[in-house]
C-alpha cells in the first residue's frame, strides 16, 4: 500500500492487474505485490521487490509507516494464502512505469475512498461484496478493499 501527500491531499496508489486468463486476479484493482521468493529476506522484502518489478517504484525501510493485520486469501483452499500488507509513504512521489503484470497504475484521494457516496455492492460469482467505486469502471473490492478499510478506519 503506497500513500502520498499526507499533509495536503492524502492519496493511495492502486494498480489494475493485466488481463490474463491464467491469473485468478486478472483485471482486478490491487496493490503491487506477489509471492515470497527464496531470495527475499522477509515479506517486506517481497513487497519491495514486487513493487519495483510491477511499477518501477523503489521502496526502503525508512518509508514504512505501518504493517496492517495479515489477511487470508482464497478461503476454502487446502492451504490458505496469507497476505501481508505494508503501508509505505512516498515523499517525493516516484513515477510509475507499469510492468507486464500491470495494465494501469493510478492514485485515488483518501477523501474519495472515505466518501459514502462512492460505496457500493459488487457482484462477483453470484455473491455480493462491499466495494468502492473508483470511477472509469474501476471497482475496489475483495482483499484489497479489506486492507483499505483497515487503514481508513484510522481516518474515520
């Protein structure tokens, strides 16, 4: 989770995953991230590596503001996926360059994320999920939504 302009116009960074029939998260709104690799010292190292690979942004430990509570992904699978989320502050903001796994990258104001007018229910696979409309047919829901809500509770 990347944050910027906290003193003036706080905003959060998102990616739109590239469309790929072999990716279960194809086309979804997310944060940069991915799987822990043997060369990663820890999950923060994974976050730094994946952020650079996906959007060309360099993260360092001095940018780390908070680690949110780990979440389980893929509920109901034989080996649940544990997902860690680190909130990092970019000052100054670095330009993003999208890698092959990313269709687009964009910033959203925290005020937009907090505005009840942007809340909605998103239907996926026959079930309804709480979500936030980000505009341009972009909907924030699922695991990324849960992490965003964790952080937004600090602003409410």
